[in-house]
C-alpha cells in the first residue's frame, strides 16, 4: 500500500467520522428545538385554558 492510498483512506475515515458526528449534533439540535416548541405550546395551552 502506497503512502498516497493510506492518506486517502485516512481522509475518508475522518470524513465519515465527522459526518456521523455532524448528523448526531444536528439530530440533537433538532430534538432540542422540537421539545422546546412542544414545551412552549403546552404553556400557551395551559395559559389559554387558565
């Protein structure tokens, strides 16, 4: 295996890892936003019924 092939494989591995990490972060942010909106709408419903 040449140095170039090793380098390319290493870059691909790094890209794959960072991509999966990125999707995890995006999922976490989306989940966080979703729960916040649900929480806020629940408060609004509660206040409306109050």
